[in-house]
């Protein structure tokens, strides 16, 4: 019998999840590794023989080899249909709605953790673990995520949607370590190739990280349906034509398709009229926004607060803000104590009390 019981570890084949599994194994847990096949490169518009990242055959084999070498069980599960129906369809639909989605957060919240807990129950595992740079803390019958030790790698931002049930059974073994620690540990264990393994910052199902091409593959008629849109300035004057509003994101400067004599940025996307508003960098600055689909993590409800740091994008410092429940109680309104650049509907807003995540939600609108 193991020292600490059974734990199911999500193993993508990358260094972080692999070291997590080995750490838990060395601590005395009965580790069961699991690799989830979430998407298919060929049906996503890529070439099957050039798969890279967490769902490639090489990554799956890397995870299995470590499990065999360390002497613990490893399984591969196919959740492509479930992942595609929910995450990929939402990704496409959000761009068509003129918003900028974050599929990793959606996957964590609705797919990955549910799939892990389901298999954990089937395998009689009390806990699940992943290789995220974050921590789980608890108190007053609540669980919440807190920042990882390595601030440059902290992933608490992408975990705001996890439920209390998920957090109560989750461990993050490398939360109190740095990336340098992880690489050194892999090398000390004799896994030199693992210690040098490169990281991927791409969306896992978007070949070459080209979301425009991905949208065209998923919807072959999209390009013709949205062609001939107009660029307008912040006063509403037409200043050019564009290839279609779904192919632009808030804050974008490059890839507009034409020159305007000075730097111009996408400041607003209006799907109903196929209009993309361009302005100066100052036009990207906003001091308030509305957030819906809020998950309260540290407290039963977030309520009214005047000293919360709000992050509107991954790996940012965040901005001091005040938050209050909307009148229709469908979300919260955030008022920043300083202007924030490039608030994009569809992205996540995550609320911090020190290093603790008190909750988060999806940005629905911004205003001056």
C-alpha cells in the first residue's frame, strides 16, 4: 500500500507535468498517469505527420516512457469529441461574435478537470494533480487558487473557473518551485532531454498559432461571408476596407492589411456592421468594464470590494480596482484606479487579494 494513497496525474509529456508525477511518486503516492488526447491535428487544418505539442504522438510516448521507467501505471484517454464540441466550437463562435476567446481557461473549467475527476473516481483516486505553476489553499470551508512561486510562470490566471469540488481534490506539486528548479531536478534524475525540453505557447489545436487560417478551415465560407468590411476611425469616418471583422482582435496593430501613415490599433469590433474601429494607442485605455459568468472562489460571493487587483490578461501585473455587483446581478462591474490598455471582450478578468484568487469571469464589455 502506498504511503499517501492514489493520485491521478495529468501528463502531457512536457517537463512540468512529468516532474509533477515523479515528485509525487517519490513522495510515496501511488501515481497513475493519464494523458488526454484532446484534438486531432489533421482535422484542425494541420498535417498529422507534423504534430507538435501536448497531443502529439511524441508527447504521448514521452509521458508513457517516464511512467514505465518510474514503475507506475499510465493511461491514454480520447476526449477529442467532447473537447471539439465544446472548446473548439466556442473558440470559433466567439470570434464570429466579435470577441477574443481564451480556450485554455474554458478547457480547464469545463473539460480537463471534469475528465480527470471522472477517471479518478473510476480508478479510486482521492486526488488529481497537474503541472501548473499555482497552489491550492483553503480556509473557512472554502478552497482557492493562489499564485505560484515563479511569478514569471504563474498560471493562477487560467484557473479561476475551477469549482470548489475540483479544488478540494487538486494538487499542484510544482507550485512552490521555479522553472529553473524543475529543469535542474529533471537533470539530477538523469533525464537530460527532458530537462532541455522546449515550452509551447501556442493554442494546442491551432496549427502554427494562425487562428485566422484555423477559422477558415473550420468555416470554409467565412472569408467570403465577411469580406468587404470597413475600417472607421473613432469619429466614425471610413478610412479603409478590411478582410472581415473575425480576423481582428482588440489592441492589434500589425496585420491590418494597409498603411495609415501612423500606428493604428483595433479599438472596437462591431460584428453587426462588419466594422473595425481603429484609433491611437490612447484610445485603447479604459477605466471600467463589465464581467459576467463570475466564479467566486475564496468567498461564497465576491460582493463589493475597493482594493482588488484585477488582471485582464495572462502574465500581467494587474491593476488596483473596485468591483461591485451589477444591478441585474448577472456579473460585476470593475472600476480601475488607473487606465488599463486593451481590455478585450471574451478574455478573462481575474480578481486577486494579494496572491489569492478570489474569483474571475469573462469580460463582456468595456467603457470609458
